[in-house]
């Protein structure tokens, strides 16, 4: 094709505006050369822009005219097997490649995810629908594989949007057309009188090309791609990746042409306009074959379809909010205006009811392409006439939507929106207001005051123009795990594919067949994000069976997460086991986290084998730990597991016996260090003592030596007051310290002015000691009462917040003990409190014991009640009898009298 006329005009323009030939002439003439090169290629190149209605209409028209036998598509080549499943989905959806375990990439990159979203208003979908439903047509994906995406372009680190359907996946930019030169984009937006790039593209590309012929469309898209390529230096790494992608695609196409023997004239290459204007040596059917494609890594990739949405596409590719919805509306307009019949996969869910596809007419005769650019660039823009009916309908509808959402809008506002839209379009050199002009006018005229908690008017316009359409993957296109979940939850009689929250009621007592559903829901709660399966009533504890449960289910909303579970295994149970093993064998795993995995294995899977394996792992981790940070959690979980096995198993598993033996020796070894270590808090030391004392009987029966514990306590010499109190409690438990001695020590602390400021910390230690030594609860009540009675307010008041926080953190464990003991000791009525004397202060006066004398018989005869009381104490029954020989018995058996005297003395 000859573009000499266009070259001459651009050369004259460059000379005029740049005062002579130079860089501008090189850019302008280079753009013409790029267009000439792309148009002259024997293998027809069809440039597109992703989610562009103009590209989709042009594609549908060209496919019916040319009817190619082979379509080369710019899409990851390893995604080809999934495209046939698009007919089982409601668009938009995204083709995904996913890998949770990497091999050949850094471990911190995992999981890897690549998505390629597809909408109905995209040229790629038209090509896919034509190729899959037309006999004799081959569809070949030629872009780099998902593995090469991460080989060439490492993922960017940063937080992912939890609400986005695509998550933190890397998006494949099919037909990316956006200037990468910031100054160029700013210049275009400023002179185009638009707010963002999506509006500029809609005004200056979509509308002019919406009804253009094939040659004009191709040449204009080639020109735009060349312009952005030549004026956008961009990141050198990204430019290198773009050029490697072009080399990759042309190499794959030449390989296929050689292997299949296809005629290039019967083929069509669909790619982004940016890549269509490529200048690499490998460009074209006759290009260089020097590019070597690197081998893929050993990473195993899983492929599937996930739901997508207009908002997810806009967020991932940096488009303006609502632009994809507006593109969908423009696509429907273009079809009505051009009378083009689009292609649609047979049985496509969510689309119009498909009729039997009509046979395509023969391919149209190829006409000699002429220079269409010169006329297009010189032609004045055709101003669409104002469609008053359409604009009036928009104005009425937005007022109705605003009133439903709490705005005080009226008919006057509808008129104002109508007139303001026309005014804004005129100020921006448009005869017909675009949806963006209408949106600005609606915000200006209606959103006078923001309604709290309501949608803004701009969002209402987006909804009115089509809304955030969300796709859905059909049942037949789901992975086996997701289909299995739907099948097993079928007894609930819910529409699980439907988006939104649904309430499930499980009366398991009357319908035992629902218990498997309950088990599955608890596993899904463990695996899926919050909100996918949320229990309202019911809980899952060790050793308990469910009776009634209530759930809020949103599996349709979280369909992507459910699909990605299918990449990890073929059943939910397998995925749960893999997750538990992965967390237990993680290098950063602690004993507490491994015991948590053991609990989950028992609660969710009821698997003694898995629990035994994970328990053995917990034993290994415990033996290797050198800190006691996780001691409280280890104590709680080990107690729960021990109680479960004692009540549900005839004998204790071998691993838990080994865990008790190892834990007893382990904490005995670390106890002296923990008492003196500043980093070990009182909670950790109390938990260690709780483990040693509560597991002591079992540990001793398994062969442990109590002397080891006694030596550990004897070697402990803490200085911090709360830990000193813990040590005293441990000594009381071991019998090395009596309660009277402990009471004397506390009295000494209260009587010493130097120790008074630290006395509340001693009390905190005694409160923590209730866990390892619960028998001290009466003494703790005594010491706390004494403290409240004797401590001065300047010391007592600052200590109260610490006491309250301690009791609150351990409330479920300590407070009931203290309240019960206080209720036993304190009077039940307020008037009795004035005369009440604490039992620890009401000590009886000691009675001096008389030594044996000859007057003992006279005393017994004078006071027989004393002897009766002793007899009752000893459990003897009988009555007094005259025994003149009693003195003889006493003299014969003096040991009895001596023993009685000793008993009374104590």
C-alpha cells in the first residue's frame, strides 16, 4: 500500500511547525512506516483495544467477511484448554492460572496468579466464540505462558484489595492501549477537555471508529499504537518485556504455520495495537528466527475460570470507575446502529437465548486496500445529532434513582440535568452529550448535599448505565472440589450459586442426615475468607456433636476463593489436611501453633492418624524451643486435648504421653531461668507451673521424677515481686512452705514501709498462682481483703487498674473461684458485716496443757462431759459405769493416757 501522499503532508507539517525537518519529522514519518509495515504483512494483523466496543464490532464484522481458518490470539498459551468452558459461565469471567507451591521462583512470591478477564463487549470474546463454534477453525494462543509472565516480570509487592474479585493476581493486558508517557497523557486529557483516559478514548476513538469500515479501523489503530509506542519511552524493563512478548508471539506463529501448513492469507492475528506496530526483527511471517524461548520452571500450574466484574477489571487495569459498564452500553448501541450480528458461544449462560447458529455465507471478496488515513485525518469530526429522547430518559431515570436513595430530587432537577448535559457537551465541543457529560451534570445538579450512608450520584449513574455486572462460573465449569461442595450441601435446599447471603438452618437432632453438611461447613469456615460461611448458632468443640446450627452462607459471592481451593486438592478434606500439615511443618511454627493444628485435625477431620503425626511434630518443636513465650497457649491446648482423649479414648495416644513426659522435663529445665529472665512474664511462669502441677500425676505415672521439679523450684531465685509470690505458691504446693509461714511473710511485707509500694505486685503474683495452685484461693481472698483494709489509698488506687486487667484477662478462670470463696467467707447480709470478724483474725486463745498428775481421776469424775467429747471425737460409744478399779487400769496402761494427752495438746 502506498502512503506517499500522507508522508508528503506530514513532512510539510513537520517542516512548518518545527521550523525544519528534525525529530518531529522522524516521529511522524516513522508512524506512517509502522502503519505501512503492519498493513503490508501477509498474515493479517487485527489490532484491538481491550474491552473496546468499537474493536468488538469491527472484529465481528471482519470475521464474517474473511472467515479465517486459523486465529492467533494474544493470550497465555497454557490457558487454551479452558476457553471451551466459557459457554458454561455468565460473563464477565477471568481465565486464571494459579500456583500455590512454587519451584524455580522465590518462596515469598507464592501464591502466583495470572488472570485474563473476558467480557462480552471485547474483540477477544468474538474471536473465541467464532473459533469454537465454527467447524474447521483453529484457535491458537501465542502469548507467553503464565510461567514466563513471572520469569520476565516479577510481581510487585504491595497490599491486595480484599474485596477485589481478582485479588492480587497479575493481569494479562490484552490489547493494552494507554500512553506510558505521563506528559503525553496529560496533554491529551487537557486539550481533549476530559477528566481521565477512559473518557478521552471514548470520545476520540470509540465514537469515530464505531461505524467505520475495516480498512479505516485497522489503519487508525495501527497509527495510535505507533504513536504511543514512539512517544512513550517508559520503563526500560517494561519495554524489553513488551518486545520479548512480540518476539515470542511471532515465533510461535511461524512454528504453527510450518507445522500445520496453513496459508497465512487464511489466518488472522488478534493482538493489541501497541504490539501490532512492533519494530522487532522477528516481526512478520518472514521475520528472523533468532529468538530462543526459555524453558518453563518446574512450578506446577493449575488453571480455571473465576468470576470477574466490571469493577474488578477497572481496578486491575487502572481504568476509570464505570468505564467498563459504559463500554457495555456502547456495545449494545453499536450493534443496533450497525446491524452487526455478534458471535456468541452456544449455550452461553446469561446471554440471549441462543438460536441454532445460521450457516455463514461465503467469505467476501478481498478488495485492494487503499490509504484511508489521509481522508480520516483530514475529515472534520462528524457531530452526532442530539438524541433528546435518550438524554431525557437518562435525566428522568437518574432523578428516580436519586429519590430512592434519599436525595430530595424533583422534576426541576431532571430538567436541570438535561440542560446542563447539553451545556457541558457544548463547552467540550460535542454536539451530543456522552455518558461522562451526563454524569458530571447529574453530580452538579442533584448532589447538593451528600446523604450519609447512601450512594453518591456518580455511582448511581454508573448503575443506571449498566452497573457493576458480576460474572459467574457455571457448575459444569467448576473444578471437582467446588462441584463436590455443591453436591454435598444439596440437602440444605439453597441456591448456592446465587450471590448474597443465605441463611441455612440445620436441625441435626431431628435430621441426622444434615450432620455431614455441618462438618463440611465447619471445614469451609476454616478454609474460606470471613463471610463465606459464618456460624450464627452452634460451635464445634472437641468431643461434642452438633444438635442445632444456623449459618449465613455466601458461597456465590466468594466463588473465586472456592474455585482456588480446587487448585489445591480434589476434596475439602484433602485441602484441610494439606493446610494443617503446612502450618505444622512451617519453619516458624511454635508448639502452640502445632497443637492448634492437632485440635483442628480432631475437630474437622476426626483423623487419629493425622492428629498423631501432628502431635509428634509438636513434640519435636517443644523439645527445640528455648523460650517460654507460648507456655500459656501450650497449657490451654494440652489440657483440652488431654481431657478429650481421657473421655473419648480407652487409652491415651502414644504421642500425648511422650508430650507430657517431654514437657515435664522441658519446663523443669527452663523454670529457674524463666523466674529470673526479665523477658519472661508472670503469665508465662504461671503457665509453666500450671503445666508441671496439673500434669504431675500423669508424668509421674509415666516415669518422671518429682525430684527434678523440687530441684527446679529450689534453684529459682526471682527478684520481681509477682514472680516471688509465684515461687512461694509453688513452695506451698510442694510442702516446702506452710500456710502459716506464708501468712507471716505477707504480714511482714505489710508491716515494712519499704516493701509497701511493691505489695500490689505480690498480690498480682498470687492471683496468677490460682492457675497452678487453685487450693490457695482462700489465701488469695484473705490477702486481697487484708490489702484493701490496710493499704493506703495512694498505693491502693493505682493498683486497682492492674488488678482489674488481670482478672479480666483471666476472668473465666479466676473470677468464679474468687467469688465462690468470698461468698463462703463473707456474711450474706449487709447488717452482719459490721459485727463480722474475718476467720483469719478470729484465732482461738491457745490453752495451756497440764502435765499428768495424781488429780486426773478427780478431774474426770468432776467433769465427765470432757471425756464424753473425747469419746465422741474418737468414735467410741458407751455409757459411764462405776469402776472402782479404774485407777488400777490407768496405772497398768499409762500409754493410753499419754496418747490422749498428746491428742488434746494438738
